[in-house]
C-alpha cells in the first residue's frame, strides 16, 4: 500500500507528465502500471481514452458511428479501433486487458419510466457488452459501466439492480457512484459509474468504506439498500475547481444576424433579465430554450455553470450563451470548441466534421477529468491490486 500512496501523491499534477514522472521515481511494477491495458466499448469520440491516457493503454475500442469514429481516430489512431456494432464483436478474438469500459447508450434510461430501461433496444446493448466479456478467454479484472443518473433512479432502481445482479453472477464485487463534471469543470453533468472488480482481487482497504461517501448521493444510497454484494467505493475528493465559464469562451466567435440575436434575447423572462442586469462587469450566462405554459422562453442559469451538454437527437435544443461585454448584450449558440472545453478536452483535441457532428460527439461523451480522476484514484490502484492475485 505504501507504493500506492506514493503513486497517489505524484499523480495529482498535470496529466501529460504522469508517465515521465512515474518513470523517473517509482519502482518498475508501478512504471508498468502507467501502461496497463483497457478495452473500450461504445468509445464514441474518445474522451474516455483521453482521460485514461498515460494510465491505461487502449488496446481495442469500437463504436458503430462513423462520425464519432472519425473523431476517435483523429486523436487516438486507427490501429486498435473498429467501426462496427457491438453485435458483430466476438470476445474470443479480443486482446487480453485488465479493464473493460462501456459507456453504453442512455436513451432508454434518460426518461424515468417512459422507455425501455435496461432491456430497451438501445440501453439493452449493455447485455451485448457482457456477452462479449463472457466470450473472452479471461474476463478483465475490472469493469466500468457509465451512464446517466436514470440508471439508478428510474424504475425505482430496477434497471441498476438487474445490471448489478448480472455482474455479481459473473464473480465481481460491484458498487456504483455518481460523479458530476461540475467538480472539475463549469458544466453540470452528473453521471453514474458502476465499478466491478473480480472477487478474487484483494482490494486495498483504502478503496472501500463501510458507508456512503461524497460519491454516493441519495439516489445511489437508495439503490444500494440491502443489495447483495454492494461495495462502497472510496475516492479522495478533487481539489476545488479553478475554471470558470468565462475561461471557456471563444471571444472572437461569430454571432448570428442581429435579428436572431434579438429574438433570443427577447425570450429571456423578466425575472432572469433582472438577474442579468444586476450582475456587474463582463458576464456569460448559459441557457436553454424551453416551452413553458405554451410559450417559448430562454431559461438562464446564474451559477457560473453550463447546463449538461446533450446530443440534439433527443429533441433537446442547443445551449445558448448570453454574453454581456462592455454593456452590450448579445447571444449565440455555444461553439464546438467551447463544448469541447466544457468536456475538459485539451485544445489540441481534433474534432473533424460539421458543427452538428462535433456538438453531437461532445454531447454524448464522458468528461475527461472525471474519467481521469476515477482512473487515477480507483482503477489504477485496483489494477495494481489485481496483479497480486
Ligand atoms: C454514451 S455514448 C458513449 C460516448 C463515449 N464514451 C465518448 O466519450 O465519446 C454511446 C455510444 O454508443 C454508440 N453506439 C450505439 N449503438 C451502438 C452499437 N450497436 N454498437 C456500437 N456502438 C454503438 C454510439 O455511437 C455512442 O457513441
């Protein structure tokens, strides 16, 4: 455990230096740990691979969307990537890996009780994932399944309980947690991460607790109640975030024509307009257009955090920014680069394709620093523990 503590104190700095710093100071076993392997199912635009960079090496990944595949390949290369449906993947031919990550489709879990749930046509692809895992000659020691809060809260928790049971039956210890990107970035993006570890792994005591912690909000506690084989994962809290909405703004971005701008501004309710006018200095306030009492309004939020980025597929509108600079109020859609920044993607992250493609790719993804924190603080120590099996 001493080695883990060492690792922990040295991985809190900038991610690009991890491998070098670990290589310089740590024993061989942990140096190799910086390049542990992972398989990524439903890999989309590759933001999980970006978050795990230098900690877990992607040896295989897939997604069936060619536009997202283009983003993944532009940033992580094509050699280990397959553009195909998970239904076409056979586990027997996959490379061995310590970790398998699946951010499976959320559409059937997003709207409480109104869609197919964990057995729905899209979210039910999680069973294809487990089918592939079952076909592997050796199952990975660690599995991560990521999805929206509906996984634990919709249908009274039954969706989660079904998945939990399936993982327990495969010989894993399982627990879920909620991580909200707002801890790291100016975007509200609560997501559930289910972490399963082979029962044969001796889990370091620092990684499990006997009770809920900061990663276990009420919805998670409710679903955990009296559940067989539940594990209360423990991770340290991240330091207070430093980035603000003002930091993600592309100040030179193009504004639409004056008419569109004015139309948007007129949609702001009187109450929100008052709040906006009461703020001093340069101001950036995000909002979504919604229909309230049969009327379209632009609802703003004033907590210096953008609303959750979504794909436009579900019929939700795109996020609008109201920007006041030198007393002039203007409005425009979020740019693609701003969306990427809100997901924690580095500036060098390439997003080929149209605005819509890029917006969709970011809206569906996992925020980079969230994936990185989970990997550093829980998955890597678990992978090291799994070595000692
Ligand atoms: C929630 S997103 C995951 C995004 C990804 N983790 C990222 O950070 O960009 C779900 C992904 O599943 C993909 N998908 C949907 N159906 C699929 C299928 N049958 N086979 C493979 N991928 C599929 C979608 O294209 C989408 O990228």
